[in-house]
C-alpha cells in the first residue's frame, strides 16, 4: 500500500499498436509504445495495480498503473560467463607474470 508523497513507479501504454505510425519496422509496429515513470504519488493511498497520478522530480504530472513502491535501481549485466573468468586469468598471467598478481 502506498500513501501520498511516496516515491513510486508507474506504467502505461502511450500508444496502442494501431495508433503507431506506419513508418516503423513491423516488429515494432505490433507492440504498444510503453512508458515507465517514477515520481511522488498524488493519490491519498493506492495499491499495486491501481490507476494513479504522480509528480516527477522535474514537476511533470503523469498517470498510469502503480507497479512499484520505493523503486530502486536493479542493474544486471547478465549471467556468469565462465569464459570471461578464463580470459581474466590468462590476461593476469600475461601482464603481471603469474597467478598471484
């Protein structure tokens, strides 16, 4: 449950597929143009999935479906790749002359 002035993330479709321009690649034309925005909740209270209004940090007002309260950055650079570890070990030996470097 989110309350007024909580930092939240919302989502909405800006354009449905049939509203998009014809000058797009076919795979792009088939999907809606989507928007995710973070801001301070204007509604008194809301639950995940509710339609809400937020004010962004630059003062813009946006509306959409509440999807997250107190969103944080969740960076992911992909799964572990064993070949990269092997490359690192080889480079360390080549550059610094041994495994202990």
